[in-house]
C-alpha cells in the first residue's frame, strides 16, 4: 500500500474526527503525507488549527498503528482503498462538502461511469414498487446502458434495485453501513456475491465496524453524493429514503419519485415529496432521460452499434472547429465554461458536442466535463 493511502487512513482513525473539518484540513494541506510530515509542528502548517486536532496529532502513532492493521486486513481480503485524491475515488462524491477521505471498495465495477442513478425507498417494498423498478431498469437497458445503479443492499427497495440491475446487465454498487469484513443483512449474501462480479460493495467504514443505527444515516450521504440523481420508489411518511433525498437536494442533485395511490401507506412519502416540489414525478424511463438530458444516449448507442467510429479526417463545421480549438487550450471543460470560451450558446453547444461525441472526437467525463480525445 502506498504511504499516502496509509496516512490518509490514519487521519480517519484520529480521535478528532469531524467529516467536514478533516476534509478541509486535507484539502488545505493537499495530501495526508503533508499533514503527517508536520504532525509535531502542525500549527506551522495550520496556524488556526483546532486545539483538539493539535492534541490528536501528538498521538498520530496510535492512529498509524490502526491504519497499518487496516491495510493488512483489507489487502488480505482483496479490498481496495480509494483516497480523496485518487482517480478511482467516486468523482461526483468529491463535490460534496462532507465527502469521506477514504472509501473501501470490494468489486470490479467502474465508480465513475457516464451516468449514476441511486434508487432508494422503504424496506417494506410492495409488488407495486417492485414492478416500477423492474419496468424502469428494463427500459433503461436499451436507452441508457452505460449506467451504474447504486443503493444500500437493505431489504425492500434496495435489494430489488440491485437484483433488477444485475438481471438487466447494469453494474450495481451497494453502499454499506459497516466494514467489508461482514455483510448485513446476511440474507443478501448471494446477491452481494454477484454484485462483486458486476459492480461491488462500498463503504467508508473500516473493518470491525458494526451496522449501528447512526451509520445508516451517515452512509446515505454517499448513496446521494456519488449519483447524478436519486429516485425514491416507495416510502412511508418517514424513512431513510426520504433522508437520502433530502441530502441529494442539499448536494444540488436531481431527485425523482414514483407517485402512488392516495392513502397507500408506502406511497405517502413519495406523494408528499412530489407535492412539495422536492422531487420530480417519474412515470417511465423516458421521463428520466428527458429530465436528465440523457435522451441522446439512445441515439449514440445505436450509432455505435452501426459501427460509426472516429474518422481520421472528419468533416467539421466552423463551430465544431472552434470547440476543438478551445478544448486544445483547456481540456476537460464543463459546458458553461466551454460556452464562455467559444461564445456559442449552451443550447447550440449541447447539440454540437453530441455530434462531436458521435464522431469519436470528444467524450463526457464524470461531472459533466468534455474531454478532447486527440
């Protein structure tokens, strides 16, 4: 294990452990190595350091011992540790103010695909909810195949989402409220084993962490933060799914909900969320594609099936040439920045970028950035 990874794990094992505060310290230092190297003179690095953090750094050796144990444990189990600055870390999650410094991952799925959808809801999923999940993912299979489905591996909506994702060929990731040396609920072991081969299991908690109640609320922010959008399938008036939706809103992510019958106990949460304009009403995959502006994915997938590939000398319009020149100067730009640099309106720019993507000249990265392929 790289020293930077070990040091980052050690920071999360400090007795002073505040998610937002620790992330801010890490960002200001630029790396865990920088913090550890200055552990005995931390005020030189952070003159405004909290007294509790200063005291914790004096006992960094104990945290390093815990980190070394954790490193040996996860390596023996084939678990990967992704630090905040790693490319494999969920890039959408990095935009969140309370993102974890380290996530532990057991699986082989891509955590940063073109699209990520979180599906959440009640643990008492009805046949209505299961049907909505099945129909949605069956429709998305053709329309938007490059998608990761995220949920919490719990009873009800979660496990239905994972199983339907697997059946439809989607990679799916379960975010856990405990360490990866155990699995809760144990009844879902068979599904979890399939997910490791077609997605994976993710957590911020080290081994030997038990699934206590507060951990479930904490893990919900990862379910919301690593996705482009969160879908509430069924929920009572109160529930963990509603908490996840509230977090997604706070992160400025899209929230959707399936409506249900008036008076149905496990549709009450969805209906109220829609009524308060806290979630967009969803009835089908086409609704999701349209509201997320993912409609062009179907056209792109069909074009790729027909064998449209990047040509060596594609015919480019003057506007397309302008976009390419802008990306050559500053690659990986979001559409609003690209619009400012090219003076092309966003409405026109979106169509031009899609054409360039079909020609194999640009591709979309996590976070909505456009990358010039050559």
